[in-house]
C-alpha cells in the first residue's frame, strides 16, 4: 500500500502481464477471429505466436487452434458455395419459357397472306412458297415435329437466307432457342441441297452440242469447246471494266 516499492509478487505479476502478453497484437487477432476474412498465411502466423506464448500442450492454445481451424474450414466451404452458386446461375439455370404474342407459324402464315410481305421476307411469291413446301415434304423428307411444323421451318429458313438474317435475328423473330434455329435451318438446308442436285444438272449428259447462245456469241472463239451453263440457264451480265479481269 502507499508509495513504497512493490513486493516480489507484484513484480512477478507485472512481468507476466507486460512482456509476454503485450508481445501479441490482440487487436488484429480479435478482428480476424471475428470477421472471418483472414487468410491461411495469417492463421499460420497466429499459430506460431500462440504456440510460443502458451505451448502446444496448453488447453487455451488447443481451444483457440480448434476455433481457427473450424473457421478456416467454414471459409473454404463458403468460397466453394459461392463458386458453385455462380456456376449454377451462369450455366445451369434455364431461362423461363417464353410465351410469344405471335408464334413463328402465325407470323409465317401472316406473311403468306400478303404477296408483298411474302416477297420481302422470303424472296418469293406465296404460290412459289407453297409449291416449294409441298415438294420438299413429298419428295425430300421435310417433316413436321411436335414443336415446329414444316411450314414454320421452311419460312424460318427462307427468312434467314433471303434478306438475309443471322441466327440471333431469327431467334428473336420466331421466339425459338438458338439451338432450335440452327438445327431446323440445317434440316431444311439438307432437303434443299437434295432438291438442288435434281435441278442443277446437265440437260444433255453427253454434252454433244453447244448452247446456241454460246455458239452464236461474238466471243465464242475465245471460249472454244465451252459447253455453257451446267443447267442450261444463261444470264446476261454487264461486267464493269475494272472487274473484267
């Protein structure tokens, strides 16, 4: 009591509470233990400090070590949960089914009722569309499915190759997925390719004669032994001088 010098016990207590305990940054340790944002490297450093202070066999050290290990596992699980949730939202979560105001088939039928609209969208008159559709269905394997009729598939194909329009435009116009648009496009393309083989062919397989438009042309001597267009169709063109070569 009073102002006299401290006794031995007081000196021992002062030494214990000062030199060893003040050597740790308890403010930083407390914050990192509570907010769960510390890294594995920081935890390892904290292990070393606690081990030097308490020793490996100390119950306080064992309790704090268990707490830090539990929090580290919880931090890793949280990180994996965040990654899994992001993966699910990006790759596994499907968009809700779209309910279009006007289906793709309804849009095709509406274009066919107007000759100008039909030509602008499909580059052919309605009667040509009907004739082409009938021939593709009857002779070249174009079929309707539960989710898309052959008329819509043909209309979508002509819509893409006519103006032309990319897959994304067709996906928006027909309210179909890009996978469906691409698959149906290639199905119709396969049928049209088979049709082309029967149309684009020589009228005379032996090539015994030269087409009169080629034979009587003033440039015929420059094309000696030419047989003309393979399907017998000749279209007159005027080539600019800069592209004549």
